[in-house]
C-alpha cells in the first residue's frame, strides 16, 4: 500500500511540473541539451531584432529577462557539456532611471538572477556583431521576453563544460614542445 501512495505522489508531482511548463521552458530544456560549444543563447528584450537566418530559433517568453535568465542558467547548469560565458551590454551600466524608468530595479533583479556569476561587458553593437558572426556557422537560441528596457538583453556564449582556457593553453604548449623536440631531438 505504501508503494501505491509513493507512486501516486510521484505522478502528482510529475503532473504539477508538466502543467507549469510553458513552451519557452520546454524549448530551453530541449535546446540546452542540443547546443554545444560556440552556440549562443540570447535572453532578449521585447524589441530585439528578429533574425531571418537558418539556425536561429526564436522563442517568445511571457516573462521578464531576470526570470528567463535564471531559468536558462539553471538549465545550462544541469548539463555537463557546456558552461555559460555571459555578456551584458556596456550601455546597461551607464543608463539612469531618469532616461529608462525601472532600470535600477531591473539591474538589481538581474544581479540576483546571475547568482554571482562572472560577466563581461561589451557595447551592444559589438555583441550583435559577435552574434551575427557566430550565426554564420553555429546555432543561436533567442528567448524574446516582455522586458521593455533598452540594452537589457543578456548574451550567453556556450563554452565547453569539461575544458577551459587554461587546459587549452597547456595542451598548445605541450604540442609546441613536442614539435620542437622533433625538430631538435636533443631538447628535453
């Protein structure tokens, strides 16, 4: 009888999760498992431009950027094959509440959603160029939110989850040393 109740509780829990799932969350869950190194995810403001290229998937999310970002980062964290390299627009730091009402509160919520993760700031035009260049060869997922604040989009470049820049540098140095040993056999 205990097994019956445990099974019923499990099924109820599963039903509650799936009924709460919205299409954008399902898309994020599906895509984070498929995207890899050099793919991008943009958690975008409402006026973010639509891309007409193949390889760009655009998903509407009826939530604000901090809510969507928090969900995306949790989904990436569940994978082992990628980790996020997060970019914020440089303009976001310089905007005032006078010119963009609500921006101060937005920055606070965004900070909470980032969970102390390191970010890099670049001008939006540079980020858009990086995104367009990446899209020539790699997939991009754009989650268009309801946030209506300028320069508030968050750009995420996916990096290998099991390999970092330091490991890459060591590998390149080792390969260079092996090459030099072949050229000059007495090197050790």
